[in-house]
C-alpha cells in the first residue's frame, strides 16, 4: 500500500499522462477517482509546469529541459527551496550531479529523504534527463573501483 505522499505523486504522474493523451480534467477526476481538492492540486502543478516551459521558451527559444530553473520545476515548494539552497539552479545541474560517480546521492542531502529523492528522479525521468545506468559494467565498477579505468584503456 502506498503512503499518502506516494499516492499523490502517482496520481500526478497518471494525470500528466492522461492530459498529454488529451483527456479533460473532468475525465481525469473520474478515471483516477480523485476528490475536488486533489484535482485542484494536480491542475495547479500541471499549469505551473506548462507556464514555466512557456516562460523559458519565451526567454530562450533554444532552451531544453536541462535549462529549466529549479524554482519553476514541477516539485513541491519546500523541495524546490531545499534544492536551491543545496546549490542546484537548473534541472541540468541535478542531472549532472546524479551522473557524477562521486556524488553521494540526493538522499544524503539535508532535508531530502528517499521519498523526495524519488520525486526528483521521476521529474528528471519525465524530462528525459535521468542519467542512464550502465548496467552490469557500472555495477562491477561500483563494487570493484580498480576496474573503472581498465575499460577506458
């Protein structure tokens, strides 16, 4: 069973997919069995993220999802502020940190636990910014650091 916060994040993802598919908010409410307040929250988040994309493209028409400022991303307010205090300015900064093998992980940052880290990773995944896992090779390199440089020689 999902916690209340995890269920809200799941509903948001489902609503985003349904909205892209062309469903109205009324259909989304019926499909996901949402209350009026839950639907209102989802509508605010989706409209905020769309407005942020529009502002970004008005400022810089060549901008990508990597250039999206953290403070305009589709994350809860407290989480956006925590990421900003941690030194992240754009979604690209967060993606670069996750790709860095020496980065300890989002969960280890003050104020960000496993649930909030999952929210960030889901947002990056939606934007196609989540760094790819190298599969078996990266797992071996994580266990045996001495093999990291042998693959590049």
